[in-house]
């Protein structure tokens, strides 16, 4: 019986890994086996929008197949879609202000800035990635499959980095992009864990950084400013984690005080 449980847990872990690696490549996989999946009927971002939509659909279907049958926690909760309040996400947004300031100083407003494109690149696509990688890849294994924090965090972060690396393989920037997205995946997961295993703090941080990269053209921010911007990304992440850590500690202290008073 114990061996059966181990094999079942291993099978579920493999399925999680396969879903994370395949989620954003469903159309490519379909094309490889002769199935053409068209993009959404949009003037721009039609293909990438369909990729993200299919990724979320695949993650949700996998979660439905793997979730515990006792039904104590709804699927939305298992994927991090609870509602713990807006205070923590707002604090995370504030923590990204130094990166915005640095980007405004070192770069310039993007010449092809488009509010519609900003909606996709700074909100809809990050939301899809957070649902897949942090919702299904981190929160779901923690809450539904009983994974410990470290493997749940590292597996999704590695897959998140690998997917971005595959998109740029052969480019001089591929390794840099892998490292940045791998570390980003760890940061987003930490923020989500500190906010009660919900997606909103990681999403706020992800959206804010993506928005800054879309609003400002940082291609000329080389030399010292390039290093400063990279360091500020990590500094903002550290500040966000520390702020949420402190907020969580205060909240737990208040709850403990109320319990003792009762």
C-alpha cells in the first residue's frame, strides 16, 4: 500500500512537470502532430493570446484531474484564487517604485507604446503565467499534493525559466533570461506564500515590472544604468518579501492576542 502511494505521488509529480513544460506550447505540440490550432481572431497578439488561454485551460484540467476527492478546498483555492484583501498587493506594488523611477531616469518613453499592447503584456499574459506556474505549479502542489515548500518553489521556477529560455535558444540573451525568470519565479512564489498562498502579490509584482519594461525603452540603459536597473529589480523583490514577512508576522501576532483574550 505504501509503495502504491509512492508511485501515485510520483506519477502526479511527473504530470505536474509535463503540464508546466507543455502549457505554453500546446499549439506547437499540436502542429508537430499535424493538428493546426489557429490563434484568436485579434488584430495583434492573436497567437500568443491563444497560447496563454490554452495554457490556463490545460492547467485547470490537470488540477481537476489531480485534486483531492474530499472537496474540502475548492479548486479556486487550490489554484491560489482566494481573496485575502488588497493591502498586501498594494504594498508589493509600492515596493516596485524604485525600479519605475530608475527606468524613467535611465530610459525613455517607448516610441511604440500602445495601451492595448500594454493590457496584454502587463496584465493578461502575466495573469495567465501566474495561474499556470504559481497557481498550478506552486500553490496546487503545496495545498493539494502535499509537496514541501522547496521542491514546489524550485520546480515551477525552473520550468518558468526553461520556457523563456526555449523561446530565445540560440540567442546571446538566453542564459540571462533563464536566470532572471528562474529567480523571478522564486520571488513570485515567496510573495504568494507570504500572502496565504494566493496569487495576487506575485501577480502585482510581475505586472508592475512588465509594465515598466513596456512603458520605458531600456535598450539604451547600458553600462552603469543597466547594472543599477538589474540590482533594483532584486532590491525591490527583497523589499517586497520583507514587507510581507513583517505584515504576516503582525497579523499572526494580532490573531494570537485575540485567541488568548477569548
